[in-house]
C-alpha cells in the first residue's frame, strides 16, 4: 500500500503543551545527571536472543567498572533466569560495590511486586521500580480502566511495596522507590501529576530519601522541545519538589532521544535512564555513551569512564549480538575518520597547529569535536583514503608512517597516484598499502632504475689559477665537477658533469645518458633525532622541451647523497614515463 496523499486523515499532529513562561530554553547543562543503566533489563528484553546469566554477569561488572552507581539488573517476575541472576548478584560476596544500587522492575501487581522484592532482598541498596501506564490509549485499549482506577491501583501497590520494604523491620536493605507513569509523553499531564501526588503520599519520601518519578517517553511522540515542556510542567506543578528525583527514560522512535534527554535535563530532570549505544525496544533507548561524551566534549566530566571505548564495544556487541553502527556517535568505527579531501586537509592542518601543545591544552581540530585518544582511539584511523580523498589525507598517512613531510606539489602529485590506485581496486586503501605505493612510486625500496654506485664531487680545476704567494687556491666560487658510476637497469655507466653545485653537476652528467632534467623545486628536512638523524630530500624536475614534471625523493644519513638520490629518483620516474626509451651504449 502506498503512502497516503493526505496523512492527516490517519495521523494527528501532536498537541503541544500550554506552558507559559517556560524556563528551560535559557538553561544550560553544567553537571552530569544521576545515571541509571538499564542494559540488563530494558536492553536485554529487546534482544532476539537475550543474554545468559554469564553474559549478564560480565556486562554488570563492566558497568560497575565504567562508574555506573545505579543499574537496573532484571525483571525478576518475568522469568526464572532474571530472578536467579539477581539472587546471584546479591548472594555473591564483593560483587556489588557498597555504593552501587540494584534496580529491579515490576508491574503494578502485588504478587509480582512480592517476587521482585524477594529477588533483591539482602543487597545494600535496592531501587524497587513499579510502572503503570497512564495514557488514554493504554487505559482504554490495554488496561480497560479509568483514571480513578489507575490512581487506586498505584496507591495500593505503593502501600504494599512499602510494607514489605522500608517498613519491614527485618529488612537488611536500604530501599528506594521509583514509580513510572508509563507512556508519560502521551498522557494527560494533569493526571500524571495527580497520580504521582497520590503515590508520593502513600510512600512518604523525605529530602534524604526522595522518591523517583520516572517520566518515560515510552514511545517518542513529538519533537524534543515538547518533551522538555512536559518535564518542566511536571516539575512546576508537583509539590514537595525537594523530596522528588525526576528521572527521564527516552526512547528513540523519532531519532531524537538524545536531544529530548538533554532538553529534559534543562527542564529540571535530575536523572537519566538509558543503555550503552542505545540498545532497546524498536529503535532503542537513549544512548548513554552519547549523552556522557556530549558532556565531556563540553568540558563537563560525566562521572563515567569511556577511556577504552573499543573494549566496551566488544562486550556490548558480543552480549547483544548487534553490531554498533559504523556512524554511531563517538563509538562508531568511522566517526573519527575522514575520507573527503577537504576534510582531511583541514584535519592535517589542525594537528600541525597543535604540535608542541600539552594533552590538556584546549582542543581545536577541524571536524573532530573530541580528541580520539581520550576514548582510547589512535590518530592512525582519523584519516582514511579512497578515491574521494585528497592530498591532505595522503600526506597525513605518509607523515605518520614514514615521517616524511611532503611539500605541497608532491602531495598533489602523489594523491593522483593514490586516487588512480583506489579507483583501480574499487575500495579504500589501507595505510600500509599507501606507504608501499609511495615507496614504489619514488623508488625508495626494491630495485630502482637508477642507483648511485660511486661518486666524487670536487671543485673544477680545469681553469688555470695561480694564487698569491703563500696562499691556497680559493675554490669557494668554483664550479663543481661530478665524477661517478650509476647503475641503470643493472648496467653500470660512468658519467661526469659540471655545475655550480652537487645537484646541477649530477644533472649535467645525466645528459650523457640522454636524460635532460632541470631542478624546479627543492626542499629537505630531518628525520629522527640525535645520532639516528637522516635527511629527506624532495626534488621536482622539469623535462627539457616538455611540460612534464616529475618528483624524486631521497633519504640518506648524508644530506648531499640524499639530494643526489632524490634526483636519481626523479630520473627513474622520468624514464618510467617513457618505457620505450633505449638504453645508451655503456661507457
């Protein structure tokens, strides 16, 4: 069936909240919320193959290591597996730290509440989480009861829960209570306030042990600003606000769970429930990783630690049997990568500008809002190369893998070689492939066409000069003569030439081999430090009577030989472009 031409006949525009003088738009986030990780309950119940006990055990330990202090571990009344897992956590010594609270979920039914309480009795701190749907949709279609019936049921279950938890004289557990008006975002807000007031009165919270009212966007129904209005409305009209912790639980049906949760905090919420990387029913829960690292990238520590995000991803993917999307914020395998040439060039320049700065100095790199190293990623994967990549990305890889700072002209020339190669193979080129391609292109490895076997460079003394009596001949301004042997395609040739320096004399000597090159650009820099330093030389040459330009690269401990090698590298490139050029007769 095709999409409707007029969808308004089937779907209704969500009614906004009538909230005068709303305050949240002028607020900013300046501290992290109380976090609740519900991977082991809400995330687990959404899986095709739910986690086994050992998988949940491993996942729980990871959440504790990350720093989560409230963890929803199960729906104990739903399955024996969940019940037994919860008892295993409680009964195993030193598994649940003293500052970590176990949260367990139950529907608003006394028999199920009893089973839920029994599953976690004995732990140091427990949060009993009861839910009851409050939207007209659920009241009419699912529950078949009125608002009055809903209030009566919520109060009765709360009083019963109180009797077997905090009012139970034999309990060894410190009990917290959480009530969720399920489907809050689709509910009548005045009714939500009314039912929560009744639940609060039944539980009798205090400032030191506040009740948690969790306000879920069970199904995301509107834009994030509407959810923020709903949260501010609730916070404005609920009484005894200092005895209440307002919690958020946003789902991602419209793709806005992160934005809704951030605006909801600005609207007054104290706590956020979610899962790592957003696993959950349908399109998932809000992503706790994104929320936390959004804060971190604004200079606010989230009080959870994602310093080794790759190992976290390994556990999450293995436990959920769902891969993390390559474009998932922060954690995706491609989110710190740039393929576009202009992006790569900007990132390369950003890193160059950062040289000499300390790790904690202000971060300012184009296209990278977060330093990859802060989450355990390396810079090696920041720039990746395919046929769309430009000179900046290619130069970055060569710089990091060969320590060669290519001049701009060589960046352009080699990037064309890389693009041609990437087009040919039809995929991204790995860094090691680009390194090998560079070495092969500029004859740094293997068997180059030209090799300098032996040489000497000395002042030209062919012009008679008689120094003053008692003085040596001053050759500072004399021409230089190159005498040497080069191996060209495994045949040795004696050559000689005259020039005003080492390069020009070798260039003149190459005329004997029918190679006529002029040096157009020259640059060099050092590689390494102290005794292990080498010289890297780059030479761009023009061919006589042609617009053709070729590049050569030379690396050697001796700066003069590095430059000579670079010229021979250019000569090799020149001859490679003329495969049918005959060899001269050996001298």
